[in-house]
């Protein structure tokens, strides 16, 4: 299944990259999130591949939803362009996210960054790997020396929405200001990229206050297989892809500190 997910990500890489370089058209959904023609074409192409390779497996995608008779719990999950604003505004850290899920838990995933020729992928029990063009394939493993204290950690967030800085979106104003004040350093980083950098040990904690299942599913196996902690911002570890928010951290201790502060 991981091979199929990798094939799917590779099959749309050039499509996404060509559209990024030519700045395709875009529009707004009712919830004010952005959708481009490329989102639709990428998801269509991945769905076509899945229909041929795994015809009996359900698919949930950001743009075309889920057409099954029951609530989605198992199957493929697609986010064709994660970080659509980055995509349309010229930031090369957008990604295509693909995950395979069973009973609400993602078992394998691919995070593809076409504009920087990088893929991060993981499969349960097989580790997390990063494949960058021109460099050797490398396993991502967080060591025992990963920081356990916020004061020793570099923390990122994808934005200020649903936070103490801007509570207009979401249902909860997470106390991001407290995290900024206590972290060793703090940056804003783009969507899936910040979580990939947690898996790589470059960032120690990444915060996303508003997430949909297709945003979260592909991130979870990569963080866990690298040895990190991933959960919702309320601390929920099980079926976190459905929780509406996501936190990844280099250690459980750091995750617990962030959860406490964000909800203070």
C-alpha cells in the first residue's frame, strides 16, 4: 500500500509544480478556504490511480468528499494541495498529502513537497523516511535527547487563527501568546512542512489550531514513526485525525506542556 501511495504522489508531482510556477486560478469556498483548479485536478488524478490499483477501497478527499453510505473510518485520504495559500502566493512549501487509514487510525502516509523535490513518508513499524532529490534516502529518528521542556524548544504554528491573537476563526481561542513567551524560540511555518520538520528534529513542536481529517491523516504516521508525539490540542491521542486540531512534539513531556499552556 505504501508503494501505491508513493506512486500516486509521484504521478501528480509535475502537475502541481507546473501549476505552482504558472500561478493558476483560484476561488474561495463558503468557509473562506481557498481552492484552485490544481486542487481539483490533482485529486481527480489520484482518485483515478486508486480506482485502478485499489478499486474496492473507499476514498475521502478534501475536494470531492466521501461518497460511501456510512461515515468514513477506513480507506484512502487525500489532500491534493495542503497549504493552498502558500501555493497561490508563491511559497514553495505546499504539499500533497496521502494516507491509508484503518478504523480511524492512519497506518501509512506520504507527504510530498513538489517544489522542493522532497517526500517524507512512513508506514507502521517501518519507520519514517525523507527522500530529497540528489541526496541519499534517510530515516528520520528522534533521539532520547529531544527536548522535554518548552524553555529548551523551538515551536512553530501555521498561523494565528483560533488563538489568543485572532479568535475570529474556530471555536476556541488557544493561548498561543503563552507559548510564544515561554518557548526558546518561535516561528510560523507552513502547514504540513512544520510537522515534517518535527519528524526531522529541526523543530520541536508544531501547532495547528484548525484541522480537517485530510489535513491531519498523513502527518500522524510520519511523526509517530519518527519517535515523536502527536495528538489533538485537547490531548486526545486516539483518532486524532478527526479531532479538529493537531499538535506534534518531539517528546510526550513537551506535548503535555504545550497542551496545558494552549488551553490555559
